[in-house]
């Protein structure tokens, strides 16, 4: 029986600043993989409709529940392409606030804690400004050819990201652990 990474991988003992992330989509991919919540396996949701590729490793934070009913999303910056279903120790540095088809869909932004090329980064303002524009552009454009609207509502720092993570942990615990 496969382990369900959403429910059975620990979020990490240094939470909420340093957490474990599960990668679904590697940097540079055109495939949109999503966790099959029942089995814990990855499912190909779709191939992106637009000529764009994911600008960062994309996944979720285990044992969290976001407002959309899914685990909380995370972007993990690294010099390498991280394989799907890999567990990555990630240092949280901020959040991209986003509205996807009318619903809040925040993306936590982190750096791979065990990647010396990025582990020194502690805040969003240490990232190249052009990279921040690339993130915003990707998420605002990647669903346009599906006639869906995504609005990046801005970037916020570590304190906001920590608050969002803590809320998602509490939501997960009240939904899944207290039954």
C-alpha cells in the first residue's frame, strides 16, 4: 500500500518557518500534476494550454488544508529540478497572494534549505526582481487559453506566509485529526 504524502508525511519539526514540502511539478515542466487525494499518487491533471513552463518546483505542504479544500501550495526555489513526490526541506520566505477563478489560492514561496545556492535567502526582497515578475506572469497567463482568470494580488513577506501556514495546519487538524 502506498503512503499518502498529504496525510502521512510529517510537516516537519521546525514548522512553520522550515517545513517539508512534497514536489508535484518540477521546474520547467509543462505538465500539471496533482495529488490524487485518495491514493496519494500523482495524477496528470492536464498539459498546460499555453506555451509556458513552471518557473519553480511546485508542490504542497503535507498536513495542511487550504480554503480550496486542497493542501496548501508551495513553490520551492532551487538550482535543480526536483523530481515529483520528492520530500524537500524548505525554508519559507514569503507568499504570493492569488485569486484563481474567483477563489483565494495562495502560493507559499520557499527556498530549498539543503541547496547552498539559495539557502542563504531569507526574504522575497533578496530574490531577483525579474524572477518575481516571471512568477507573476506565469500564474496570470497559464490558464488564459482555458478562458480562466487568475489574478496575482501581490507578494507578502514571511509573517503573512507563517500566518497562512498556521491557519492551514489548524484547518487540517480540525478536519482530519479530530475525528
